C-alpha cells in the first residue's frame, strides 16, 4: 500500500478520474489555442489607442529595442515613446496581473472546494486597500503606497490564518469567516481614512480602489512579473496535489497527502501573487472568480490544466478590458469598472444555464 501511495502518476489518475471531457492531447491543444489568443490580444492591445500605429511599426520598434538595433534611433520618437514606454509595459503588466488573479482564484477555489471563492476571500483586497489609503493619507510615514498595500494585504491573510487556527488545524469554514471579518474591519478603517482625508487624497484613494493601469511602467513589470511567474510555476507544479485536496481532507490523508501542509503552501503562493498584483494596480474584481469557472466548463476539474488555462484566459480577458477602458471614451475608465460590468452578467448566465454542472 505504501508503494502504491508513492506512485505519483497513480495519485494523479485517482484525483483526475472525473476529468474526461477531453483527452490529454485535446487539453494540450486548448492550452495552445489559449496561448495563441493571448498573443493576438497582446498584439491588438499594443496597436489600439488614441494614436494609431500600424502593427508593422509596433514590431519594428519592439525588435529594435530588444536587439539594440541602430534603427531605433532613426524611428519616429513619438511612436517609439508610445509603444515602448507607454503601451508595452501596460500590456505586459495587464497580462501578469491577469495571470496572478486567475491562477490564484483557481487555487483558492480548489483548496476551499467552493466555486464562489475568489482571491480576495481572506481579506487581501481590504487589507491592501487599507495599506494604500494609509500610504496616501500619511505618505510621510510610508516608503510607498505600493509597499504599504502589499504589507497590509499580506498581513490580512496572516491574521486570518492566526484567528482560524485551532489545535494545529485550520478549518476551511473558520478561515473563510475570519477573512470576511477582517475584510469588514479593514473596509471600515478605509472609510475612516476617506472621511478624514483631504480632497486630493480622497480622489486618489477612490481611483486606487477602482483599479487601473494608468501609471504602468517598466519598473512595475520588473517588480511584479518575477514574483507572479515564479509563484505561478510553483503552483502549477502542485496542480495534482490540488486535485487531491479538492477531494476533501479525509480523502487526501487517505492518499498520503498532508492537507494542512499543502493548503498552507498553495494559499501562501496565491496570496503572494495576489498581494503584489493588487498593491501595484489596485482592486480589480471578478477576474479571479470568472476565469476558473470558464476554464472548468471547457477542460473539467483537473487543476494541472485549469491553472495554466485560467492564467492565460485571465491575461487575455484583462487585456481586452484594459483596451476598452482606454479607448471607449476620450478619458480613461478605471478597468475595475469594466471587469465588474462584464463579470456580473456572466455569473448570472452561469447560475441560470450551467448552475448545476458548474457549481456542484
């Protein structure tokens, strides 16, 4: 029996026995199609904007910078600034944040065995909002708004774990309730800060809460991307463990998997990538809730495929929303508004048409 439990491939087959919608080859083809979709939406996002630039010019500018060609010096300086300094870092940051929120959402839903769970369930968003508000109102005491948001977002999850942990165990229901309680407390604290802040600080807090990529830069990309991608790869490598955890704690123990240990690892990785994403661009709702559902409808419950598919679909979706946010009107719309407007009808559609098959 011990040798049987050590066979990872058998454990994966047991955990994924219900995932028979497509063959492995079919699922790999879907992942390839999602990657192609991500490339196409990225290309379109760099091209579209108030200032029209052809796709040929876009790729010429990018290749010139990447290969350090002398042609970059001879190009239209305005086009070069728009593509390389404004649109490209914004596109890459939107992809990275989409990866973070979607993959984290799939992980949280698997760990908690609840399709209505999203990356903000443990109070990350409220904690980060409080940190950002503190950084804005009392800027003289904080290194940066982003650092304050990251610290308090991570602290909220640590506090939720501390509150919920009893007798060396962390019951899922208690953990979720602790996150809800802390989220409410941090939201109240944000309201107090908004009440005492001046007009300029209040506007800044409100815009941060709505989420957006207004000030995306290469430094943001360099900071966020390595953390998100390393966390994503680690999470993806534990996809088959997440399959077992989603069967229930008793079943996981019976298969030789320590549910407390791996839940802590997976939730820690999901929290890390969510915190750094939210601290950089603000609160962007629905992405981490919608994308895992969409991929499960296509690929089934196997997290070895759900995690990468959710990430790529989330990157494409957030790129589309951000492109709409900056092109629909003459003034930019916060992307959080776009994702919420599209997300609510989508969830209603799921409840009305696929509720039984998706939510059970």
